[in-house]
C-alpha cells in the first residue's frame, strides 16, 4: 500500500493572497456546507437521522483504541488516491461521509476531502478531530473494531450552543 501524496492538495489549500475581504466572505459563505460539528452530528443521531456516516481516517489500531460512536474506519494515511476513492465509493449512497482525523488542526481530513472532491465524491469535514472528541465527548467514545451504537440515554455536550436561542445570530 502506498501513502497519499498531497503536495498538489497542499498548494490548493494554501491561503490565497488577498488585499480585500473576498477570501473571508467565501470562507464564511461555504464553511457550513462542507463541515459539521460533533454536537450537530450526535444530535442528528439521537433523533434518528442517519443521513451522515462518521468516517475515522486514522489507523486501524488507533480506531480500535477509541473512536466516535457509529464511526467506521477508512485508514486514509495508509492508502493511495485510487484506494481512497474506491473505499469511499463503496459507502452507502444515502449517507454523506463525515470525516475526522487526529485533531481539528490536522490536515488529513481536509486533504482527503479535496482528493475525494477532485474525484467527484462529496464528503463533509467534522469540525473536531480525535483529540477534541476524546476530550469533549468522552461518553460518545467506543473501543474496538465495530462502529458501536448510540445509547438513547446519552446527552449532548452541555456546553454546546442551543439552536432554540433564536435571534439573528443564533446557532
């Protein structure tokens, strides 16, 4: 198995030089289209919404040591682009992949998202990685090689924003 090379992807992901605010407008206009918070994902699961499939991109041993409940494992760092595209192409078509990797600052999930988009596959990016999931959502962490199921009695992180707050700038 080869390693994914992301030199071209890194160049595409590099910040564009801009003297105006266009790059900022573009980011805020598109950010929620390609990303989702763990709180929103877990809330969807709790309400029976199976539209998303969490995909842990870390190694199989890291996945087995702990992963977000219901997540499957696609070890992207151990694959080349053709293997990655094949793995994501085999996922259920009625679910949107929601990728996460090591931390919110890790670029693996973003590189994978770009490689998939370049090959006609849409996948969202979870706004937290494993480090934040383990720290902020420990009751939603399961061990082993199976995805695990969400327990009905689990509560969402009490520090998450409440969408019922309303207002112009509510959740």
